[in-house]
């Protein structure tokens, strides 16, 4: 899983143990993931996958997204994925590795 948006990279870089992201791929709860974020490689575990999230659901997870508004978050996801994301994926960051060169 890769995070490239500057707001999300900054949010994760501050050390939050949780991240919410909008995705088109159907991750599974308890799935271990390798996370590429800027020049860092992180490891995490999917806690929850919510299909076709409503605005109310996005509002509940907004604080874990790195964005200021649901609209900003959703629009960035559409732009990055090229289509409307189908899933909200909530992750726990389990371990941080050293910087990659």
C-alpha cells in the first residue's frame, strides 16, 4: 500500500498509530500490509474495511485521514485512483522501519 499525497505523508510522519484511507482494492481485516510512505517503509494491519462508505462514516474517520474535510479527502482519492474508491480501510501502524535510500 502506497501513500503519496503530501497531507497523508505528513500525517503518518507525525507518528499516528492509525490511518484511514480510501481504496479501490478490497483489503481484508487482519491483513498485514507493507506501507510505502515518502521515504519510509511501515508495516501495518488492516483493522476494518468498510465498503461504499457514507459521508457520515467518512466524517467518523476523517481525523485519521490527514485531510481537513471529507470533500478534500474524497476528491484527493478520486484524483489519485482515477475513479471513485469503493472501500474505507482503517489500519493500525505496527512497526516503523529505517529510512530507505
